[in-house]
């Protein structure tokens, strides 16, 4: 059984070597002879924050392969809602319920490459990243690109030729102003209420606008934007209002 598995893995690695177009790689870890522990890689897909980065993947082949999927996790740190930013663990159907014995190590790596192009924030592996993508897509793209440069060797975006340091500084200032404007816009949504107070309900899954409207409906005093503990009766009234609108 093990010899059949190893023959298949060896053939798959040979097929990957023969395919220079996809730029996918897979080799025994450390250049050894153990075909059950591989290191794969692929290029970040064009048109995404991961473009031109090289992403390495740890691949462990179970005894039941190909009837069970390879166990994969990113070695390269990646900012993506379906990949743990801490451990590299991956949330992808192809590597679990949608696996089929007709699939291969190469097709699994290509599925990971495709995953970078099509993030699914509503089925996240990393809730923090998914929340950023849903609430602030521009910031998500900025951080994803920054990580691609730092961890995956992607090139820095080029500043227009001849613009020099003044343009770089101008871009930095624009980014600072943009962030300040975003922060002001974000705080404006709270309409004078303390952010932490409102966010206690936002963290339950309700939108800021709806929570603020519920506070006003119930007659909660903004108290000059100070944080304070709501009485239990008010908590119940606000929750009832929010659930009633759901």
C-alpha cells in the first residue's frame, strides 16, 4: 500500500517538474527521500495584493493518500481571511470535504493559489482578517500587500519615475489624511455615544447604525460620549428593539 502511494507521489512530483507554465513546485522537505513530507510553492496571483510573492506550503501526505487529502498549511505568513495569520492553517473545501482521489498535490496547490484570488470572509479561518475585509477593504488590501512584500518577497510598488522622495512623502501624507478621515467618518456613526458602549451590541452582530437608532428609540442619554454601565432594563429594551428589527 505504501509503495503504491509513494509511486503516485513520485509521479505527481515528476509531473510538476515537467510543467513549467504553472510555476508550482513540490519537493521532499530538505531535499531528502521522504515522499510523505513535502514543501510546495506557488506564485501570488496577478491582480491581487499577493501578486509576485512566492508562497511556501508545508505538505504532509497521510497513509490513506489519495483517498484522504494532503495536510497543508502555509509556511509563508499571509494576510487572508481563509488562512490563519498565526499558524498558516487553511480553510478550503478542496483539502477537506471536497477532496477526491482524482485530485493531486499540484491541483491542491493551484486551489490555494486560486483561494488567494477569491477570499471568502463569511467562512473564515481568521476572524480578524475577515472582519477587516468586510469593514475596510482598502485597509485589508494594504496589509495583505505589506505582508506579501515582507514575507513573500513581493516587490514594493514603484513610485512614478522622476517623482522622487517628495512624491513618496506626499503619498504618505495622503495616506495619513485618508486614515484620519476614515476615523472621523467611523466615529460620526456613533452620533455622540461612546464607541465602547455601542460596540458591546455591535459585537453581538448588529450594525452600528441600528444600535445607535435603538439607543435613541429607547431614550439613552449619550452622556457627552462617556462610557458607563447601562441599567439591566435598558439593556433588555435595546436588545428587544434590535431583535424586533432583525
